[in-house]
């Protein structure tokens, strides 16, 4: 990123005369957004103050919110979600970053192959993935992972079946299977760095680590911010894995907010409460995102 | 000026391309649009000017692939129905087996469910609570009711005074054993099939089944929400046929419940069941059965006999297509043992065609049409074919008659054992108010299942779990609303 | 790339380095590839219902029966893939164009309400879909009556906030001077976007295209809600038709999944060259 330009940019850049263009450019996005995102969100907001029934809801003020804040399970699921997020998002970012860097020096054909290889899991449907992972986590000694740890002399574990290991199992699954997207995005960003930067650095005698520190890291900041924010959002809404692998158990050790909201909205038809929980969740995520923008966004934006 | 004009053209261009996109989407759908505008359950008030007999109506039905053959014959079913009632159109919407509930729940939340959906009778209270079920008591004809044999099966679709659909079949969920292993362990399985057994006898049997250490005595799928199946199957045979007693008190606080919980732990601690039981899922337990890793498995369905036979045939063919490491097994249907001298009660699942309403009050005419369609699906030829596929018991005379020509190969002993279990099937409980049922379901999901998972994983004691259930039940139903013995 | 030294003094060192890297990457790839391997391997099994999960690393029998079964099973087997293609292609093209435009506007043009608007857009991403799905269903099916149409499947995904955000982050690193000089030469923003920004951003646009296509291809819940006949189902829905009450035709399902993965491979490898080259700003200037 062109650091020196950042400061002057603000004053000099894009004359106000172009605002009309800007609105034209975002017009479609905004229309689609208003219809298919904003409208449902506003509906959900209104529903959160109601005892929702398809044939006629009653307004109950803040009861749904009060109920949620009093609910132990809600807080437990928030704690679980935070634990999951803290354990997965930064690690996954690091893994993706390292892999992207490692792919870089390879010859083109190898690069292509590895990119495809790391993106491939996305083509397997969620059901296939869960079947395979259930097999990997088979609790009996012939399970794949149990055989692997048995190799190191560790006794076989009941991976998904006990409170101690079930969360870790979901985290491990995330570490090993969910970074195709981030790797590709990181690679795209890495390839966008102009060679002249490295050449200049080499003239100054910079070594590999110095180049990483002073060129690559600053340049990848916008990308990292993007992956971090979307990663946290995705992680806070995570639902599929817990739903397919553990159903939230054992003893709610893997009940995430996403799963809880799903259960409330559909299993128990407490749509009002589900809406209230969603909005509380949104406030939490938004706060975290804001912190990330403040911490990461300074010299990236405008 | 100039730049503004260009802005305008660019907006125009974008909207244009948008509408092209939209248009290309529409093209391919000419055939489906008329039915889409005919929103479900609204009936067709416009047609009321015509003679009542001939009024056209469309009935929508959300159906999962109940059996492989069922899915193939959807078009035929629609056509036959139309031939039977020329003024009526039956529109079947297919959806995946596990995903159907999600779709139905969204539609119910949106206030526009289909007219008919294929679901279990146990879900009736949930949808009734939302006010979205349609009572067809007034619309069914005496012939339809008379077709049900035993007549009591129709009661599973009732709640209070209302009838909310027609049941299609009844299946018993039980346990099943490996014939050879049972005999090696000295279990007289014929006698058990004919007379049942107590928990004490069962415990000994699985202990000797596991004695050699080569395989387990008993494995039940309990991973995730299947923990509920395991617990209720046992609880039914400990005097708690339903979550509520006859006088509508919550039953799972009785002393017998604690006995069941203790038994759950005992069987694992004996070494008769794997200590990793808490993460054995449905696929795993059947794999363990076929590969000879367990003597008895659960829950057992009638179709398992067929599954085992199919695998035996593959083993014989020796072409590598059989389940890896599997052995030849003969599947023996067994009843669930009884606890503390209680009467046996077999777990029965009644699935059927449940009738829904939309936001508008349905007309009497539309109701009658929906009832006709639901009955058509639940009886006669349609039911005969699916029930045979599933090894499920016919519950209508017309289905039995239609099935007479279809032969199925089943072991006589197993058939007799199933017939016997059907004689003490869980009775229908239309007297339990939907609201109470809904509360019990939530209590099960939020307290009982999580604690049961913990119990299976040896993280809490049976006593601790019992206390937790008691505490939650008293909180939900009051001290007077629960059984205290 | 010049992050690494282009030529080591000793070619052996370079060999060793690359070898080590490939080894590490392969090791890690094992875990990612395993599900795919399993999917493909299972698809060569017998086309019969699987009573039990068959836990095996190498099948005892290779047959193409399941592929035949998949295509013969329903007259719509191919139609499912076709439907998915239409939906995913429309969503992909529209996202590349419109999310790209919006991303450019948000990153490079100053206008009133920019930050607020962007914050509002982002917030929408944070609301769990379980809750917005019901109002959306009411809107699309009950109000617009678009049930069972491609439009209903495509419209909500035309522009996603994720893509706008992605485009914005990438385009913010395009040097502003380029846009400035283009303006001096009399280009309007429309021309700038299509003639300068799009070629400069082809890396991110290609990435966006792939991600959007795959995402749309894998979407399951929304098509489930808005379709109600077999001929309008997408492939992800179609695959579920092989699961029944108590049994699954597992091998045909995996055969279908393997067939369904092919268009994604093709897309991946055809777009691949765009983000291999990288973008050199200098090249555009010249």
C-alpha cells in the first residue's frame, strides 16, 4: 500500500463533484440490500418486541430481551461461541497466511495445484464433510484419530462425546478444513504487491524476514482486516458444524449462539425471542468489529 | 449537466441489466407460475360461483422421500388422485427427509404452510400451539374412519377433540440381536420374543454376551439428540409410557426414572456397553452390528432384517461390495426389557399426513378436499406400497387389501415378535394439552438430553441428573404438577 | 516472486527449500483432501442402499453403477445441475459487476454518508440468517409470489455485502494517482471503472467470481425454501433425494456430488490464470 500517499490523499483525492457517480455505483447494491437484507432485518427487529405467532402477534415490549438476558443457556452459548472464535479465527488466519507465503515461491504449476488442493474442501457438501469427520472422530480404538494418537501411546479418546474434548474437536476440524477462502484471498493480495517494493528493499540489504515485516505485513493489512472481520462474523454465527456433529452436546458444551437461535426460531417456535437474541448478538459482533476497525483500520482507510 | 446525464444513463444501464437478469429467470418457469399464485390453503373463493361439486381446488402436500419407491411414483400419485377427483389437483412438493422439517417450520412461521405435510404424530402439539393445524373432524366421512383398523391408530392424530390428519403407518422401535451371538451367550431368544424379559435378565444376558471381550453385549445409538430415543425407549418400560401421567403430572420425576438412569450407567460400567457410547451414532451402531462388534443393537427397526440379509448376500457373492470387515448375521427382533416390575410398553412411531391451515380461515369445501387428499395418501394403494417398503404395519383395511398382492420376505419369528409388541404399543394421548407437551419437549431438549449426554460420558451421577431433572420440572410445572413418589 | 530470493547461489539449496515447502504443504493438504477423496472413492461403490456406513479407505469394488444410477434415477438429474449453473452464473456475474462498482465507490470516491452507509451494510452481515430467513420468505413467496422461479433463487444474492467489503478492501490499495491522471485526461468515472479499475482489479474480481460461484453452488437452505417441484431443484437439493426414511443410497449420492463438483473445477482452473499473474500497476500505466 502506498504509505506516503495516505496523508495527502484525503485533501487531494476525488473531488466532491463525483458524488453522483458514487451513488450510481452503489445504487444496485443498495436496492438489493434494502429489499432483501434491510427489510428482513427491520422485520426481525419489530418481531423481537412481540410474542410472535403466525396468525397474529402480541406486543410485549422488552420481555424477549429480559428473558434472554436472564437465560443461563444464552450466556453459556455466548461463552462457548467466544471460546470457539478465539481459538479458531486467529489460528486460521495464521495458517492461511503461512500457507499462502509458502505457496508463493513454487513454480506456477505447483502453485496452481496447491491452490486447488486447499480450495477443494469447498466442493464437498456439508453432509460429506460431516460423515468423514464423524469417522475421523470415531470414539472406538479403530477410529482414525484414535489410531493416530495410539501411535504416540495415548489412550483412545471419546472425541465428540465428552465435555472436555468436544469443543476442541470442533476447533480442530475448523483448523484443518476451513481456510480455502482465506488462502486464496491472501494469495491474491500477495500477488498484488509490486516487485519494485522488494527490489528497493533488496537494494537496502533487507533479508526475508525484514521484507515480510516491512513490506508484506503492511500491504496485507486491508486483507487481514477483511478476513478478521468476516471471520469473526462467521464464527459468531457458526451453526452447521455443531448442528451436524454434536447437536450442541454433550451437556451443552458445544451449544453456540447460532444453534440456540435456530432452536428457538424453529424447534420451539419462539421467534420473538430468537429475534431478540439475534439482535443482542449483532450488537456484540458490531462492537468487536468496531474494535478491529479501530485497531487495524487506521492507516488502511482513506 | 453533462456529467449528470451520464450518471443517469449508467443508472439506466444497471437497472436494465438487472431486469434482464430477472427476466431470464422468469422465462423458464411458465408452467409453475399459475400454481404459485394459488397460495396454499386459501382455497379458491373465485370458483365458488360454480356448482359446489365441481369447484376446482388445488391441494399442496409437502412430502419427504418416505421410501425409494415413493419418490419415483410422485407423478403417478398426482395423476391417480386427479383421476379419482377430476376437479381436484394434488400438488406434491418434494423435500429431503431431514430438511423437510426446516422448510415446514419456516413456512409455518411465515403463516403459509402447505395443506398437507408428512410428519410424525408427536410433532402435532408443536404446530397446534402455533394455531396452524386444521381440524378436519367435520370433513372426514364415516367410511374413512371405518377404514382404520385398529381404530385407535386414528387417535394418534388427535389432540383434544380435534383430528389433524390421517396416520399412514405404525412402526415399532425396539432392539435387535445377532442370532449366533445370542445363542452363544445362552439367550433363549425365541422365549424372549414370546414373553419379553426384565432388566435383570437383560443385564445378565449382555454381560455374558460381552464376556469373551471379543465384542460388546449391547450398543445403542445415543450420539447427539439420539440420547432422547434411548432414554424414552427405556422409560416407557419403567411405567412411564408418556411424559405425563393420566392425571397430567410430569412423569419423569418418579423414582423409576432414577432406576432407569442407574441402569444406563450400570450397563456401561459392567463393560457390556462401550464406554464411548455417548458418541455412537446411528450409522456407527449398525456398522458395529454388521461387523460383529455387538450382540444386541438399538434402536432397531423392522427394515434391519432386510439390511442384514442384503449384506449377507453380498458376503456370499464375495465381490468386495459388502460392508468392510462384516460377518454374516441373522437379525432377531427383541423386545426392550422392563424395569421394576412395570408392564412392557413398546415405542411406536406413527407418521402420517397432517393437515395445515393458512392465515385465512379455510372454507368447509377446501377442508373437505384436503381431508380427501390426506386420506387418499394415507390409505389404499399409496400406503400399501410405502408401508411394505418400510416393513411397517398397515393400519387401514384398504392398504391391507391393496398390499395382499405384494409379497415381502420376512422371518416368521420376527413378524410374530413385532405383532406381539404392537399389542402393547404406546397408547395415543389426545388428552395432553398441546401447551403442556410443548413445555415437556423444551424441558427434554434443554435439560434432559444435555444431562443424559453427560451421564453417558460419565461426567455426572444418575442421582445428580435425577435432581437436575426434578429441579427443572418443578420450576416448569410446579411441585403439584410433577409425580412425587 | 521476489519476496524470496530469485536465485540462490546454489541450485541445490533452492531445490531443498522447495522440497521442504512442498512436503509441509502436502502434509497439511492431506487433512483438507481427505473428504474429497472419500467422496470420490465412495462414488465407485455399488448402487444399492447402504444399510451401514462403510468405513473403508479403499473400496473392495470399483463400479460405475452409481453414476448410471444417479443419472437414471430421476429425469431431472441433469436439470438439477443446469439449474444450479444458471443460478450460480447469474449471481456470480452480477456480483462481480455490481459489488465491484460498489466496492470502488466505497473505497475511492468521497460522498456524503459513505462511512455510515458502509457501516450499515456491514451490520446486516452480522444478523444470523436463521432470523432473517422467515421475513425474507414472507417477502419473496407471499408478497412477490415468486415461488419456484429462478428469480426467487437469484435475487437475494445479486450483490452480497461480503463481496462489496472484499472489493473495497482490495481497491483501496490501488494508487489514487492513476484515477487522478485518468480524470485529467477527461475520463468520467464510468469509463475509469470499466477501463482502469476493472483490469487493475482482475485478481480480486476473479477471486470474487470463484468464491461467489462456489457459495451459490453450495447454497442449500434458500433454494429449499423457494422451490416446490423437482424440475426447479438445484443440485444440492437433488442430492438429498437419495436419502430416505431409514436408508440412504450413499454411493449414488456421492456420485452425484462428484459430478456436481466438476463445474467448479472447470471454473477454478479457467479463472486461475487471472490471479496467478498478479497485477503490476506499472503495466497499466504504460
